[in-house]
């Protein structure tokens, strides 16, 4: 009798792996969009802004304590002495300052603006910092994508900044600033060489240690008066959009590669706007939809989606 031939199970095929990676990337984008919706829901409901930030930090910081305890001793090693400034930049870019500014922006501007301006401005600042600090160069497609993102940002909120009408422009400016902060986090993450979970533990842990005493002693809290449902929404989204999205994105990167996985971020603006309609009752204006479309296409171009598609179909 001949030996049986072992074949790979269907779920181990490259095609299935790519499908699973795409599903994970889509799940990541959905969690990001849901996180923006939840933050807008929180700051416009019974909770105070300070409560929302505290609840966003609390569970991730507690869950990542074991990781943080393993990371901190290593950061004191001489090998990290020249990179400690980047740790500060990393915590500021994705931690407490980012959360405070983005949550405050949600007080003034709708979720659709956050969904367009934060993911739309982040690649702009990331590209600029990559050119200045990492020596990278702009391709023609990346230049076109950058231009579309700028036009989209102007369509979403720039015209209100120019006219100075209402207060929405204040939130829009904060969302753009958050894009710059997150871009600085991505550059700092490369400079420090930390893994995703190590970085998350440092960002959430340090932010919580700084914020919790100030919040508990001096800031306005409505936690005891707020409905349990609103508190639960913030706790769930702190883990979902913070930790679960990180795990899903890491899986997508392993299955698809870093650049294809990042390209799914182009779906965030439209998905956030669509979710905001039934969940928050926020209907974007036609000019906002046009801006969302421009930002989405710009993010896709900046990530080289179409050039990779052309190469794989030659």
C-alpha cells in the first residue's frame, strides 16, 4: 500500500488566508468607526467629557498591566537611553492628549467629520514626517492622494473654518490636530522599536496613571447619575476600538501585508458617516459626502491600492 498523500485543509489555502485577512481588516475599520460613534454618543449624553476619557482609559489600562510590568524594566536599559524622548511622543500621540482633544472635538462637530478628518489628515502628517525624519519620498500616486485628502478636508470642514460660522469648525480643527498626533505616534513607534501590545500597554498605562488622580480629585464627574447603558457603551468601545481592533489589524497585516491592510482605512470616513445616520441621527450635508468621497479615495491612493492592483493583474 502506498502512503496516503497529505493535503492542506481548505482553510490553509492562500486564498482563504487573504479572505480572512480582508475580513479582519474590515472588522478593524468597523471597530474604528464604532469607536467614533460611541465617543460622540458619550460626550453628547449624560456623561461628562472627563467621564468619557476616564472610561476609555480604564479597562485597557487594567487589562494591559501584565504587559506594562514587563515593558517598564526594559525601558530603563541603556539601549533605550537615546530613544526615551520618542516614548513621550508616542504616549502623547495616541494617549491622553489625543483622547482629550478628540473627545473635545466631538462636543463641537458630528461623527462624520471626525471619521473623515482624523483618518484623512493622519496620512498627510505621516507622509510629511516620513519625508522629514525617515527620508522617504512621495510617489506620483501618493501626491495625488495627498491632494485629494486636502480637498476632501476642505469640503468637510474647511469652508466653515474660512467663514467662521458656528462652532463645528472648532471640532474640525481638533480632529486635524488629532491626525497630526496620531502620525507622530506612528513615527515614534518605528523609532522605539516596540511591538503593538507593548506600545499599547505603555500608552494606556502611562495615560491612566497621569489622568486618574486628576479626574478623581478635581474634574466634574456624572458617573453616578448616568444610565448604566451609556457607561457600558464606553467601556465596551474602549476595549473594542482600542484592543480588539489592534488584534484584528495585526492579523490583517500578517495575512495581507502592511500596506494592503492599511488601505482599508479608506473605508473609515464613509462607514462612520453611514453609521451616524441611524445611531446618532446625524445626516451629513451633500458637501460633506463629497468631502468624504474625496478623503476615502485619497487615502486609498496614498496607500498605493491601485498600483498594487495593477501589478497583481498584469
